[in-house]
C-alpha cells in the first residue's frame, strides 16, 4: 500500500532492507556504518568512527523498516531505543549493546583508506547535547502508534523525552550535524523539539503515555514563537548563518504549522546554496569549525527529494543524483564525490539507506 517513483525499484529496496536488518545486533542497536575512518574527502582529517548506534539514525531506520513492511524488526528496534532512553536519557549514541562507547581517540602509526589520517576509535559526539534526538524518537513512536504497534518500552520513553525537552530547549546544542566547537541554537534542533513535544502530547491524549500535555504544548508554543520571530527562509541558526539541508524536514514533520509559509522558501534556499552536482552539502561552510573539505551528503539529498515531492514539486534532480551514488552492489555511502558521484566516507551508511526508503516509499493517503 505505497507509491514509489522509481521504476523497477524492487531489487534496490530489497538490498536496502538487507542493509538495515544486517547492520543491526540481534535485539540490540544498529550501527550507523560498520566502518571507521573512511575520509569524507580524499586526504581529509574528517575520519570519524561510525561503528556505534545513534538514536537518531536508529529511529529513522526503524521508520524505513515500517515503510518496507518489516514490522517485527521495526518494533524490536523501537523497543531497544525505548530501553536506552529509560536507562540513559536521550543520549546521541551508544554501543549496539546499549552500553557507553569509548572516548574518542586517535590510533597513532595507522593510516586509513587512501592514506587518510587520523584513524579514530570512539566518537566525541557521544558527549554532545543534541536537541533534535527526542523529536526523531517520538516521530517513530507516533508512526508505530498509528498502526497500533507501539512497544511499551518506547511508549514509556516518550514522557522522559518530553520532560528532557521542556528542561533543555532553551540551551544551545551541537545539532544534527554534530558541529564541533561552541554549541549554538540550531533551528533544526528547535523544529524537532517542537514537533516532538506536540507529538508527545498527542500520544498522551490518546492514552498511550502519561504526562503533562498542557506543559508540553505550552513549551512547543514557546519554541514556535522563538522560530517565528526570525522571519524569512529558515536558516541554520535562529540568528541566520545560511542554508541547512536538515531544514528540508520542515516539509515532512507534523506539528509545524507555524512554519508552513516558510517551507518552500527554505527549500529554495537549500537548493540555491548547497547544490553540488545535484548532491547537497549539509550546511554552508562557515557553520563548520573544521577547515578540511567535505563531500556532499547522500541522505540529505534524499531528504530534499522527499521534501520536494511532499510539496508537489519536481524532485527528479535530487533523486537522480542521490540514486547515482550507489555502488555496484546497490550500497550507499555517507557522502559522494560531486564530480562522478562515487561513494566516499563510511560505507555502507544506514542513514543513507533509510533516507532512500523515506524519500521514495510513501504511504498512500489514509494508510
């Protein structure tokens, strides 16, 4: 019961399903990628370790599993996410068994792919505040609730996530892109927080979790007021800073009626500022504190395609470019060379595969 704009997409989606299932520990988490230190640009020092379970990536992967009909896998992963939140709160990442990852460290004397340095273990993002994470987890809870499949573990986690957002939403964070350096107030983080709080309130009103729905809705309204005060296309920070590819999600999330008139200008800004050969950079360069180059990302290119499609706009440029980055086995990496679309970065990337599904397999109205 879904529509798909890719002709003969069965083999590609079957491969994607195998990646999402295969990179998961049984009854545990799913790795962002099974590799470390594959550079995001040849000779770049952007060589991160992705062999851990990000709650954000896992939630989006579980949503993709739902779209693919993998209900048992999605519910099991959702239950794991809920148990992690109950024990640790909305941490960005853990090991796939739910325990804390090691501190980030560089392994001296080793070189990575193509002579890249440094080779790293651990990921310092584990210690970052990331306000968007509860919103992505609650989005998964809402999707499961819609089909009466919300596991108790995730339902019990929703009030924990909402309470955390109420306490922390005014604080700067490091955002979905895990930008190193001083934290800031990222617009995407606040959009996800508002959407998550509205979603949590809706779940509580249906009796699927407990909590102070009035407080959650008031807080969502306060966040909306902060965003509404900025005007114009949405930019990476509340006070500007340029385009941010993650803000394409404004076209795809619930609870964001307050930015409805700003969605198309935001998509136009992303398209104009971040396009590299049909692929999309994460954000404008000045937002990043690292000087090394980085290739454009695959999964926000799929997000932009999905956003265009949701708005009734032509998504073909972005969809074709993102699809062209798959390797001979049908696998997608994290980033890709904008000149020939060959994969770069850690590989295969769960987020890219999940984004493919969420961009092209859309439930029919009323499903």
